């Protein structure tokens, strides 16, 4: 019995293919299937071609595959573009009011006719489509009705009427089996990381809209009362980063989110946070190419930038989770780390993590807690930049009795008064260097590198961020080793050395044009034998990795 | 009632030029803060935020909570501080270069959203710490090192920009009229909402305007403060150029509107929030 399905739902932007895809995913999810949805859309509001590719499997999945079992076409373009990827046994399901097709195995659903008869509006055609598909794969009416009632707040009645008609009109083809495992929530990476940050004590989220990070702003704005946090949108990324540092100075755990272009504007804030020793967490969700690039598609081209952004000597945490679970966990961790070390840090993700939908194991949340940073013991005069042994000066905040907290972007003395003399400058730099040492030690205590596939294989691939998904599937199939560094700065040298033990062939995979991770590895004396790079703004697929790896 | 000034000095050595207008601003500022403290404002609740430039050295000379931000960004920092803890009194001290050139967007948007902070612009009408280049309020023809034959750009009027940006408290002071300035600062800090005070400040090294201002400045009467039309009439008496016989100082405009932080936070204090343990999906 097949337990791994790929379903592609496509149409023009504005036709509702994303929502339809999500509902279909939820149907599978309710049956115990593990979900991954790849969303592909262009930078436009109406027209063009958008599609969602849903993977539903009995095992955890972190990637979509090339081959499709069900092609759900709201328009003709969808068939033209994706028919070639349809499996031999695959089925096309289409809007028969709009598309004519000669394939005798294809199943038509008269979306417009059904909607018209029920007195609905054209977007409700999706309800007919979803219901028809549910019937085809053998999902019962009761299950479907329950989902509709949950998903539709407005016009529930009309949608149900449309769904019922389409359900009755469509013939059943197969029977999808209910799996004997717990159903999980389906969340985007943006949503998962938001939850992780909130769990670790996030107080305030500030952002300026930028794809693909905007989902964090939307999610937290919608749920701010639930979480009891503040959310604000300000005039530009420069004000965002500076306001965030201002809020952190008062003791509010603040996070900002953006993509490469917005991050470029925020870099002055990295320097400010480092020099004034104020915690700052930036979520940088990459998209493809420099400048405006390919704004709604993914890439991993900001690695070197994230590692080096900001003027002056700065050490920051750069953490690159590879899926929604990791995004959740590390969003919480990075917030705690940032506060522990009063330092800027970057959660480096990309569109594949931000906007893809995953089955999310909420037990991850139990691993995240609010970790209290070092605070002033109220003894003597408060010194914001007290020259301590480990370089970490205890925190106190304006508004606290007997506290004068002087934060300074200039070089400063322990109290926070501007200094320029060589002795004080070196002393304070040394204080920060001691803190950097502590940060490096901290990385050794964390699971900075993950290993997948065959741990003992001599052939290994090295991947980071969202490339984990397709690479893991390929590595497991091919029986090779996969090494995934998650903390990229401070670089986990020891753990990497350990991971590379016994490996005699190392192949790097990443979705950028320059092979940026190779440069990073070279800094630590690690040579890669081959690079497989992809830079057409689309993620790797497991099949193509398998094919390429079989050559080496 | 005569109020005793509270000592707000630090051990930092003052590095302003002798005769700098900043001394007058510092004196007025200390008097205003003293008065607030005497009236019961807890000292720990005051935060002074500065940018970069001669003006911004002021925080080193004040034994108060302070945040030295980046050039052009103190308003953005101050907004974050106010939103992190709305119980704080947040006062920005910044120059014309930082506020009207580098950080003009922050000034306009802070005014627009009526966040309850006070912005004092030490307006010496040139970039002084970088040795005298023209800013947005340097008069056309300003001779500096980057414009040896005179600036070819006409200056703009920040007061008019603030009126158009919906600031709810708009005033102008003069660094040499310390008592008047002290009262303006007090009124600005006590105003609930965004308060803006442009402080004319001679720069003895690069743009000495003492004579020019002393001949022209007069104190306006505080009347018709809620009328935009009346405010505009007063504003139009001088456009920051070399022309105009009279320069009014005092409050141009003052109205009451709900503040941004009240509307955004609805009583929440992000920095004092209880750490949440439970998170539902």
C-alpha cells in the first residue's frame, strides 16, 4: 500500500490554489500523514502561475519530490507546466468548466457550474475542487465536513453546499488509509519560529514587510493578544533595528525579521548592538539573487554577508536551522543566547523554511524555556560595562531604583562615559574579547552539528539550512553520511572535526552561485572535494541530488 | 517658589568650544530636569537619548540614564525605549545634521504616530563636529568646506515639516535664552504626545549666529495654540534663511491626541511582562 503521496494544486494567482493546497494537506494530516508543502508563487497579486506541492507521507518529510501522483489543475497552464512530472499511474483532476483535456483518465469537476447553482462566488470553486478530490481518494463526507466547518468562518453554509454537490458528483477512485499515528499540526517555518521565540520570552516583535519574512509579522500581529506580546510595524528597516535595540535596552526581549535587502539596511544596528552590548535578534530569511533578485523564491546567498555584516570587530551568533522544528527550537535558543551574551545574533533561514508548511511536533516547545540572563546584584554603583572576568557585565534597566544605565555606541568606560584613550579602548575591547571566548565555549555545549544518513560512510555531503530537507532524503536513500552545521558562528570547529572523522570524500551542496559555505569551511582548514550548487531560485529536489551524487 | 538645582554632573570633561551654544542648552536642560525631579519624577525614569555630533556629547555630562545611539537614529532608539517601557520619560538630544539630514524619516514618522517622546534639536545649522558642512537648515549660500562658494540648496523649515507631519507639540527655543528654553523643555516633556523643540544654537567655530539671532529673536505670546492656521502664520515669519527681520520663539502649536504607545500597547509594558510558560499552537 502506497504511503507517500505528491499532490500538486495549481492555478493563477488569486484563484486560491494555496488555500486549497493547505486544506488538502490538512485532510491528509487528519489521517495521521506527515506533511510538507512547497509553495511556489510569483511576485504579483493576480494572474501568472502559482502552485502548491503537497507531500503526504507516513514518515516525516522535509521536501517535495519531482514526481506527482495527483495533478489538480484550476487552469490550463497548470496542466501544460506540470503534466511531464505526472507519475505513470498519476491522475489529473481539473476544472472542467475552464479546461478541456483529452486524457481519458482525467477527472473533471464542474467548478463554476456547481458554484453558480449554489449561489456562491467564483473563489468558492475551490470548495468543489477539494471536495471532489476528497471523494476521489476515499475520504468520508463526515471528515470533510468537519474540516470545512473548522476552516470557514464566513459563508460556511454556501461552501458546504458546494462541497456536498461536488462530493456527490465525483466518483471514488482509491481508498487512502488512515495511519495509526497521532495527527500533528501543520505550520509554516515562520509560524514555528515565532512560537519558539515566544516560548523563550519574546516580548516585542518589530518589522517592516519583506518577503519571505512577512509571515512572522502577520502571524505575531494576529496572535499578539494570545501571547501577550507587543508587535509593531515602523517606517523602515533602519528604524526597526534601532528601535529594537532601544527596546532591548529597557529589558524587553525584542526580535526583528527581514530578508537580505532589509538586513543590508539593518547592518548599522549589528555594530550598535555589538558595541553597546545590547541583545538583538534578527531573523534573516533569504531569497534568491542580489538586490531585489527573485523576491518570492529561495536561495542561500546571504551566508557570507550574515557572517560578516556590520563594521568593526563583531562576534555574533549565526544559526541556520534546516526545517520548522529546528527553526522553532533555535529561535528560542538564539533569543536566550543573545541575552546571555548581550550580543547581536542572526537566525539565518530562507524562503523554503519561512513559507513551506511542515508537520510540527509540538513537543519541541517543551525543550525551550526562558533562560534568565546575568543581572545586577544591586551592590554598589551600577556599572553598565563592568569589567568582569568573563566579559559579561550584569544587566540592569532604566526605571530600576538606583540604576543609572548608560549605553554607548562610542567606546566607553565601565560606567558608560565616552572614552578615546588607548588604554581604555584596549581594556574594553579585551572585555568584549573575553565575552567572545565564552560564546565559543557555549557553542561546544550545544548540538551545533547534526549527522544524518549512514554515520559510518566514507562519502559525506555537507549541507546547511533548508537544503537539509532534500539532501537528507537523498543521503538516506544512497546510504551516505550527511553533515549539517546549524551554528555557523562561532563556528563549531571541534564538532565539525568529529563529524568529518573517517570521511574521505566530502561534497558540498547549497543553493547559491559562489559556493559560500566552501569559503567558510576553508577558513577552518576543511577542503571539499566537490560542490553541487543550484541557483535557479528553486530548492534542490531529492531526485536530482541522488542523480548528481551518483556521478561522484 | 525657588527650586534648588539638583546636581546632575558627571566626571566627564566637557569638550565643547568656549562660547558654544550647547552650554546654554545644557544649563536649561539641567534646570528643567531639576524641576521635574523636585516635583517628584523618579530620576531613574528619565532616559536621555543622543545621536552623534557636538549636541550629543550632552549625555556624558548628565548623571542620568542615557543611550548614545548612532548618527541620525536617536529618535528610532527613543521610540524603542518608550515602547519597551512606556513609564519612562524619554528625551532626545540631537543635532540638525542627524535629525534633518540623516534621520529625517524617523522624525516625520515619530511625529505622525504621536509617540510620547520629546525631541530637542540643537540646531546650529551646520555639521560642526565634522568641521562645518551645510545641513538642511543651513541657509542657501552657506560657505563651508564642502561648499566653498556657498551652498546651492535652499534650506527647509523644520517647524513647517513638523506641522505637516502632525506633531502635537511644536516649539522653537534659543540657546542664549536659558530660562525661556527651560520652560519650553518642561512643557515639552510634560506634553502627552510627540513634542518637538527646535533650539537655535550659534556655533562659534563654524556658524556664529549670536548677533543675527540677538537682533531678531522675540518671544511669542502663547495663544491660539490649537489652530493650524494661526501656527502657520507664526511659522511663516521666518524660514531659516538670512532674510526676515523677526524670529519668533516659543510654542507654535499644541494639541491633545491619543498617544501611539497607549494605542499600540493598551497597558502592556513589554519589558516588565511576565515570562510566558505556556504557548498554544
